[in-house]
């Protein structure tokens, strides 16, 4: 079927929630995608930070294919092969690069997406606060999030997402959220002072992704930690985009030395298989009892097989170092271009601003040059390549971008 026919069908039968680019990819391998006419592309978006090992990594494809032929789904009423093992791998990854005294016992709840991981995190924080307090319904229930954040598209995660333009059409949104500017310690102190006794959690992305890769400063994260601990509130880190080795460590919080109580994970965990995790410190997770939360699909046999294979590959020696090296090389390359500024990011989560070029136009023209690119704003390009990206592929990117920006 031609691209024109695909477009006509999708236009007629799909809801118009995305302004799609005029291309239909039909195959992938590592950093490469192939379209329906056989054209080759280098992928610097990885399905929005999802295909962490690149497209169709043999370890994941084989694990999924084998599991698909054996048992795909039985549901959460039963034990599932390798699910406990996967949760142990998640616990080990969360405890890496932390001083011994900061290591925690982590428990996982498996979901299917980032929004669901955050829903679970927020429900857990509210329930934990209720169980800590003697006041029951009067327990702290407010969740603080940061201006410009992105936490998902469900009603609750949209209420958490402090971007009025995205929220406006869907009012009334669930209550119980307050927002504060990123990296503004004085504003955060005021917010805690003015709302004493009502805050049950602060939820934030250590590096804001959808807003164009804006990192929290270490000082801000330490202030959040200090104020939250003093108020008895939990720290939820939304690592849906920054997690799973994206920043060159298993989780971004490990760069900052601030350990959250709850971590939301998704995107890269299954290398393309829909999968998410809400991981919490065991004593916090203990607030959940049977019946408090659930899912039909989360943690299916198929998803567990994909995530186990993905994490096992990413845990191999040298992976973090390579991601950090190639990420630094990418930022150097972007900074060397005429017409770019504010190059930023960590590991293979990077962005730059364009002095004059229109970012959406660069994305479209990039397709014509065999590049899959992403604009997060009219003047901002974001780069989330598969974590198997090498320096040579960065050279190709930078060479072609020089003609576009
Ligand atoms: C930080 C963050 N949280 C949550 C989400 C929502 O994830 P999903 O689209 O899988 O629901 C995203 C998606 O981009 C994200 O970047």
C-alpha cells in the first residue's frame, strides 16, 4: 500500500490527535529505519526514547518471539515466570551508583505506560500519607509539580502536568495539585510554608523532557529533598524519559545524589514493548494492600520477557561509559554548528536551540536527508537516539545538520 493510501485510511479512520510526518517506516535494525519505499534513515528519536537498544535488538526480538510462542498473558491473579527476577533487576539498577547507606529495598508495580506509572505513584503517595496520619481523610493530599513539566495525558497526570495550554480544554481537572517554577528554591520554600500540613508529595522530572530537555539543578533537587523530608512528604521522580540508562546511568537521580521514595519508569524499559513500572521504597510500597491498585495487562508474560532481555543487555559492562561518551560527543558536535545555541542534556538525552532556523522545518527537511529528528518547540531540537548510538552516527547527523540549521 502506498504512503498516500496509508494517509487516506488513517485520516478517515483514526482520531486526529497527532500531526504526523509524511513517512511510513516498515523495518528497523539498531539505529536504522527503512520506509515503505526502501529509503534508509538514522533514527535520533527512537520512538520517543523507547527503543533503548535500537530497533529489533536480537536479544529482545528473540525473547519476545520465544515468549509469544509459549504464553503471552495470564493476568495478575497468578505468578508469572521471571517477573520476580525482573523486579530484582529493577531493584539492583535503582541501587547502582549510590553510597551504601542510600541503597533501598525497592518494590515494583508493573504498568503499560508512563502515565500509568505516574498514576500508580500518585495513588501510592496519597494512600501512604493517609496511613501515616491519624486524621484519615484530613491527611495531606496535595501533590506539588513543576511548571513546564510533563507527566502524561490521563486526567490525573494532565492535572499534574503544569502546562496550562494542554490543560485548558479539559477542565475541570482533578484537584489536589500545586505547581512551582523549576530551579526556584525561594518559591518552593514559600510554597511549603504557605501550604503547611497539606503536601503529601513532590513529583518532578530530574530533567524535563517534553519541554525541551531542561535539567533541575543539583541545589534545587537537594532543596526539594530537604523541604519534602521536613514536611513528611514523599519524593516522586518521574524517570519515564530519563530512566533506563538514558542519561548514562541507570537512573538520572543517581547523578544528583538525591534518592526519591518512588520512581516512575516506562519508555526504554521494554525496547519497544509497552511496559512501565512504578517502583517504591519497600516501606512506602507497603501502603498498598490487595485491592488498592491493579491492572489487567501490566507485567504480562510478554512484557516481562522484553524488559528482562532489555535490562540484561543494558547492565553489561561499558554501557554507561559509552552512553556518556557518545552523548558528550553529540553535544560537542551540536555546539560546533553555526546556528545552534544552548546545547544541553545528559548522556543521550540532548537538545539545542536554533538561532534562526524553524525546528519543524528542520525535522521535515531532515527526513529528506535520511534523518529522524524531533522538535519540542519552534526553535528547539531534541535528540533521544537509541542507546546503541555510536560516534560515527553522530558524525553523520552533525554533517547533515550543518546543511539544515
Ligand atoms: C517524563 C514523562 N512522564 C510521563 C510520560 C507519559 O508517558 P506515556 O506516554 O507512556 O503515558 C512521558 C511521555 O513522554 C514523559 O516524558
